[in-house]
C-alpha cells in the first residue's frame, strides 16, 4: 500500500506511536525442537552492544538472558529499573532479536536491584513485577510466585530439552555455611521439575555454581550446604542430562567437577556481551577463557548421530566469539553419554 502523502501532519504524529517498533508486542512462535541457543547477560544498557546483531544473524531458537541483563541498581527509586529496561528496549537489534527468537530470562544482582543483594532487598516485589512485564513472562511466572524462577520443555522424546531458570536472589540468605540460595518453595518446585523426562537439561543460575569459595566473586561454593543440596537433588531424582549455565563474570569458560551429580557437573559460563574483565582463578576450569569486550556465545545441539560417523555422537557444542571479528575464542563439547547416572550393578 502506498503512503498517503496528503495526510495532515498532525495525524501522522497521532498514529506514529502505534507503529513504533519499541511498542510492538510481536511474539515469535516457540520452537518445537531446539538446535541453537544464544547466551546473553551482563549488558550495560547505556553502551553500544554490537553483539546483539551477531545474535540476530546467528538465528538461535532460544535466547537465554542469564542475568545483569541491565545495570539497574536502585536503592531509593524502583522506577529507575524501568528506565533501564527502556534503554535496552530502545536498541534496534534487541527489538529485532525479540521479534525473531523466544526469550527466557532470569536475573542476577544488578537487574534484581542492588549489587550482591538477596532476600532483604526492599524493592524486590516491585522489581519482580517490572521483570515479568518487560520480559513478557507473565504466563511463565505466576504473579504470586516468590521469585522469577520458571522452566519449560521444548521438543519431545530423544529431542526433549528442559530449560530451568533459577532465581538465586529473591530468597537468598547472606553468605555462610548454612545459607540458602533458593528458598524452600523454589527447592520443592525444582525437585518436581527434575522429575520430568528430558534428554538434556540446562539449569541456569545468575552466578556460578562451579567457582572456588575463596573467589572475590559470588559463587554457590559460598553456600556449601545449598550447593550440596543442589547436587544431591539431581542425583536423588535420577535426573540425567544436566548442564549448568551461569553468568556474572564478563568472560566465557567451561568448568567441570568430577562425579558431583553421579556424573560430572559441567558448567558453561558466559556473560559480558559488551564488557571486559580479567578472569580469576577457577580450579574447576577445563577450557580456555574467552575475553573479547564485545562477545557472543552459542550452544549448538546435535540430537542424532551423524549417519555413517560413529564418532559424531549426540552432543552440545559451546562456543564463544569475538563479536567484532567473528573469531571463535572458546570451544567446548559435551557428549550426551557423559551426562548419565552410573548403572546400578547391585544385582
């Protein structure tokens, strides 16, 4: 249809906001089978983020926003959080990605509302409602849920992917030997999720599960009772195919703890799509460290063995890229047969 050039100027002004991309509410269809996932987080909304366009071009089926998706620390005015979300929404590549890809999001401290804060954050209810609305997660997160945790399963049978987005903020205690991370209601919910059938489970935490306790950064190791409960819950439910996904640090790495889940606990960590940070010591690290200031990360899933290639078995492939050059900085592969509980030979 040709534009109506004769339309009076004041009518153009009236109708323009209705057509504005920033106000569009387009939701992509959820994928039936997931073969590519984008990992995003630690995004400073006031800075350029060229990596967002790399995600658009990579065309993932899912985009997992793992936390610090905006830096919205708000000690006196929760409306500041909304203004930070609006800065993110104003980026054209973000809007394009949102229209193209199914988003799943959780938060970490800076988009929750205050650095390193937990259950005592005074605006946590206001922040939760802003989160649900901005990420269009009203259907995923009930209004009365104590936190923003949620889960979904994509595909079925041998191609069933479960994504569990944990909330390690809303009910989190202060650090300590007996400190909790999730709150009892979320623990009960998580147990029910782990009992659901799935071939691959991505368990997303805003901060790392596999990082040493003496690190200067936040880590589940500073909540040793809670981390042990997490590991035991996966073992006791017989959940196979579990891989941890984490953010918080502004680089990428893969970590591994032997036999922690009945099989190895593996964590793929990436955040900092427009930030640089020197890496810290991590005794569980089993990969190079990806350090590009502008970066993006993908997980590709191969559900079936390649015909005629016995060595190319089902696996996931984690890669971190320099967004400026498209060079791969980190590659780490996990075969599905590494994520199974040991056979019971008691008989």
